[in-house]
């Protein structure tokens, strides 16, 4: 470094930025410090920090200092403008002629602000560009290699913090989403239980009287047709109500030692005919080393059955569904996976499929997965979904291997 290198100011800037990065989980605070300090250390008019927005694929302004409203109001810039050449990902770019630089989108506005030169410092991690700090200078000047090195080091630190804080913010968002969903599910469950109880008895009455009347009217004619419709629709209501009661009852599983392979085979036996009628192929791969575990066989069969029916509804004729059981000794768990090559589930719908009454099927009640979710939770297990719209869906049920007596008494 030359004698004129302002070590002390570099050191102070570096110290302030590192301090704010380590003491704050608030991304905005860190970004504000990064722009003000970068501008100060290069004795610049101002600085602006943009972060890549994955949804819009543009770079949004996230922090700025020393620039007027007119310039700032110009908003996000496109990716190509900021990063035309990937080899520049880890290089500082000096823009001496703002009128003829392709990456300067608003030269007139910049000129009006008194800007004569710009320096772009990429915020990059490996081969990914998270953002960019642009520093604006009121007059042209040259930069020493040390100054540029310093700016790059600073940017590297900023990029690491941005990545860390973004990860934390995502996790917080996920947590909040799950907490609200659980709250919503439990209030819906309570409401569903109340409504189901109230409706169940009148429905039984309607079904009884309409069935009796049906026996007394001539078997042909409009009256018989009307009664048939009443009976059919009331039966449909009863199925929905029963589903609601199952969902809200939250029954404690009656755990006995059971073999997941047998449960899967039994569920397959129930739907086999339906699959056959629709020419849907079933592939079955059962784990040879399957172990017995304590679980409520009926409840888990209901879950597998629901996944098999959902898969059947999702695939077109001649589709394919594969059911696999796996023993994961390391994780102390067994899994059943149901994979189909059907219509898939969009990202937006994936967030809602476990909500009661969410259904995209004309005759679906939307309770199948909500009930399955409750059952698996009561077994201290997990239900996971991954889907590629247009290609297919994979549901995985994970259940802990339990052999202890406490689990058998429902004390887990
Ligand atoms: N394998 C799958 N492929 C595509 N979409 C699926 C699949 N499994 C579930 N879904 C989506 O999730 C929704 C909710 O499923 P869920 O089993 O809870 O209700 P349903 O099948 O619509 O009705 P039912 O209560 O009769 O089961 C479905 O309507 C469908 O949109
Ligand atoms: Mg279903």
C-alpha cells in the first residue's frame, strides 16, 4: 500500500460495518450502514444498494444515501443491466463515462444529480449475485488497487450477512405461517365438531323418513325420482359429516405392534378394483426388512387409502402410481411413499392441501388430507409432499419405530 492509503478510515469503516453485521438481525440496519460507510470511505456523493428479487427477477433498491428523490424514484433495474457478463461477478466495475455505459439506465437523471462517475461493487457469493452497491461520485478520479480490494472485501462481508439474514427471515416467515395454520386448523376443528353434532341428528331423521316414504310410493314416477335424489344427497351429507367428526374427534391412536407392509397391502386390496377399472398401473415395492412398530393399523390404513385415492384421481387413464415402504434404521423410522405421475399440485395449492375443506375435485370434501395429517401427527410422525405440476406428486409418511411398552399404552 502507498503512504497515502487511508488505513485508519478503512479500519474504522470496516469495524463499524462488521459490528453492525454481527450485532443486528435486522437486514435493513445492516444495508443502511453498508451504503453510508461505502460512500464515506470513497468520499462519494452517495451510494445505493440493490438486492435481487427472485419473484420479479429484478434488482430492487433496498438502501440509499446522498441521492435525490428524482433519481431514487426510478425503481428496480433489470438483471441484464446489472450483470451483463458473469465474469464480472467478483470484480469492481468503474464507470467513468456515465453517458455511454450500457449498465447506466438513467444517465440524464444521474447527471442532473451532479453525478459524474460511478463504481459498481457486486454483492456475490460463489456464482450467485445477491445484489450490488453502486457508489456515485461528483467528479472523476482514479482508484488504487487497495481501494478496490477494500470495496470487494466489504461487499463480500455484506453478501454473507444478507444471505444469513434472508435465511433467518425466511425461517421466521415459515414459522409464522405454520403457527397461523395450526391455529386456524384448531379453531376450524372446534367449529366443525359443533356443526357436525348439530347436523348429524336432523340428517338421520331426513334419511329415515325419506327412505320410508320411498318404500311406500310407486317405484316409477317423479315422486320416486325426487325421493331418490333426497336420499342420495342426504347420504352424501352424512359422509361429509362423518368425515368432519373423524377430523375433529382427534382420537388417540390405539397402538398395537403392526407391520406397515401388511397395512399397505390391505389398503391396496380396497382400491385395486378402482385402479383396474381406470387402467392405472400400481407398482409395489415393500421393504424386505420391515419391522413391527406400535401403531393404530386402522388409522394408518385410512391415511394410505386416502393417498392412494388422491393419486388415482390425479392420474389420467393409463397413469402410474408407485407405493414403496422403507425402513430407515439410522433415523429410527419407517416410511411409506406414494408417487404418481398425475397432474401435480401448484405451489400455491401445496400450502393449502392440509386445510380442511380444501379440494379441487368436484366431488371432493377436502377432508382426506386434513384427517390424514391429524392421524400422522398423533403418531408423532410426519407427512411430506413434493410435487411438480404437470409431472406428478410424491407423498411420504414417516412414522417412528416404537416398540416400547409406554407407546403401547398410548403414553407417548
Ligand atoms: N396426488 C395428488 N395429486 C394432485 N393433487 C392432489 C393429490 N393429492 C391431493 N391433491 C390435492 O389436494 C386436495 C385435497 O386433498 P384431500 O384428500 O384433502 O381432499 P379431496 O381428495 O379433494 O377430497 P376427499 O375429502 O374426498 O379426500 C385435492 O382436492 C387435490 O387438489
Ligand atoms: Mg382425498
